């Protein structure tokens, strides 16, 4: 299974240097990829010599000294455990501290510095949705990501196509043009321009259109795609 690396995850991983080595089967989210290019990062995938983002310095992928954050955390926990108990056993107090840190990290806002911004809808360029089933003409472009806010937003289009999807985030859809359909809970909802549809986290749906439609969506949290990996 692929692991989606969000913007916040990449920001943390790159805090100590410009070169980052990600675990095998990692995939950068669109906003994380933009961040990497903007900051001039060099991103490697474990087991590959050429970077997936940036230009190689000629030394190949980073070795043990430049490990992933996950490896570093694991080693730190192990070292701390050995200091606490020569046998390397993590005691109850240490385990509580680790759990507390994980919970506090989860409570951090998705976006550290949200900002007010205007999006000119007529200038948004639709991109093919990478997760679309074969043969389906589906476009999707995020216009607000975790780089700009805790809520995400964007546009999606369906051209005689359908997309089965299970949401691990909350979503509200507003139909801009065309006929938009959503199948869920054994029902078919057909919507026209101006209609709004709310989809709670955990819902399985089939998005689509028997003709063509353009839909504006708002999602929470903003790193919605990485929530679905």
C-alpha cells in the first residue's frame, strides 16, 4: 500500500536538511511536491539512486546518517528505553510519554499559518485525477490546500464518468454546472447547479455524471487525499 506524504509531514522531515529519504512505496501529495520544489529539496525514495524531486548532487541516495523521521524516532525510543532499562524494555511511564506526544501531535492544526486569499475560478486549470479508474474522464484541482488553511477546497469535473470513493474526511459539494450524481446508502441523488450536498466522514459513495458537470468542493481536513491512503 502506498503511503502519502503530506505537506506537514515533509516539512517535519526536511527540518534538519535539504535532502530527505522517504520509505519505500511513499508518494508525495501535490502540495508536498510543490513545497519541495519551492524549498529546493532533494527527495529520494528508499532503494532508488535517483531523486524523485530535485537534482542529484552526484552522491546518490543518503545513507544511514540521513534516515527517515520514522527510523530516527524508532531509534530514539529504543535508546531511551535502554537508558531506562538495560534490557531495552519500555516501562509504563515512558510508554505514557510516547502516547502523550502522539496525541499532542495529532491535535496540531493542519496548517500552521492559515491565510486569507482569493481564488479566481475562471483561471483554475483542471488536472486529470490520478486516482480515477481507467477510462474515466475525471478532473480535479485543489485551490486551497494544507499550505493555506485547515479547510481544503477545489474543483472537480466528471465527463460521462463515475468515481467510487470512501471518504475518511468530511466534504461539502456545490454544483457549479451540469448534472452531478451521488450514489450512497442505496439511493441516487441527482443535483443541478446551485445544489449542495454534505458527505460525512466514513461514507462510501459513487460520484458521477451521465453527461458533464463541474463541482466545487470543501473538505476537512485540508490534507484530505492523505487521509484516504
